[in-house]
């Protein structure tokens, strides 16, 4: 999964037009606790269940933090640049 794919997953979960590396629960009105669950489910589906084993994701409330955690734990995210 590449950075653009992650952005698309987040945009879909939040039902917003755009998302950037700087966005977070504090900057996107649609990003609430239910939307956070939607983001995590979408990432987990994309990673074939591997993301559900990463407990840190539950507290990742920004795009940057999500990317950092995924890069740390999943080889597929190693090539994400921001």
C-alpha cells in the first residue's frame, strides 16, 4: 500500500474531499471516534488483517502518526515518503 492509497482510505472513511499529512482529529471536523474506527477497519482490510495486531494504531489520531506506525510495523509502508 502506498501513501496515496492510505490517503484514499482515510478520505473515504471520513467522507472528505482531501487529506494531507498534516491533518488530524483536531483539523478535520469529520474525524471523530466513529470515523477513527472506520479508518482502522479500512487499513486492516487493506493489510489483510495485519493492522489489527498493531495496538498503537488505536491512538494514532493524525495522518502522520498513522503513516509512522504503519511504516514501523509493516514492510509495505517502508517506501512511503512525506
